[in-house]
């Protein structure tokens, strides 16, 4: 009996297999992060978190944190990082597709280069976009000048517009410099066009 007990105690104990991180939990962390980060964006954000490759196995972690990788934006096809904050932690990048649906300003008719935008030139159109850019408020574009001609229904973007010129090439201008105890005034000719 004594030998039997000794033999039993000498037998190696079966260790439980290591626990792996549930991919669904990682996707939930990403979804929560995207919801929080897109809540302040104009318009309505929709997103799809892609599946994680089933061949990827990570040690189980109780402290997960989502983050946006350097240079990434929360729009279009992007990635959100998830890292384990425990000792010997890990990190993984999860692909996400984010689309924003919002009312953007478009041209109400065909407009030519150099045209100054007025209220009757603008219309609003609900657009689903996966890129940044575009205007939602007419105050952002009224009085600005088109850099090139555009067709009716075209979404107005920053690169299409410039402020109106305050000074035009060849115009005679007054140059005034004021400082502590002095005031200098001279006349000059503008070499180039310039906005305020």
C-alpha cells in the first residue's frame, strides 16, 4: 500500500492547457472604442469590425485597451490597435471600416473658376463618405472664391476654395509699420495677389 501511494504521488500532474484570448472580446473592445471616438463627429457613423484570423492565438488577458495607431484616422478602411496591459502583454491590429453619413454642401449649378460663392450657389446633399473633407455649414464657404470650375452637384472641398484677394498684383498699397515710439509709412506696389 505504501509503495502504491508513493507511485501515485510521483506521477506527474496533468497541467491545464493555456487559455487563449477570445477574439469576440477583442472585437467588442474595438467596437466600443470606435463608438466612443466617432460620437463627436458630425453626421452619423457606421462601422464594421472585421474578423480576426482564427489562426492567431494570444494569451488570455483581463486588461485590454484599444488605441489608434500613429498616423491612422477613424474614417475609411483603417485599423484599431488592442493591447494587453498585463505583464508580458501583447498587441494586435484589427481592421475596421468606418463610414460617415452627413449633409455636405454641393454646388447648386455649374460654376466657373474665380466665381465668388453666394447662398444661391449652394445646395445640401446627404452623402456617405469614407474620406475626410467637405463642408456642412454655408458660413464656412460664403464669400470664398473657386480655384477652378466645378459642375453642378459637386461636393465642395477645402482645396477648391481660397479666400478673396485683399490685394491684387500691381495695386498701389500703403505699407505701415508701427512700433514703440515710431510709425513708418511708405507706398509700394504689390508684386503678387494676396488674401487677408
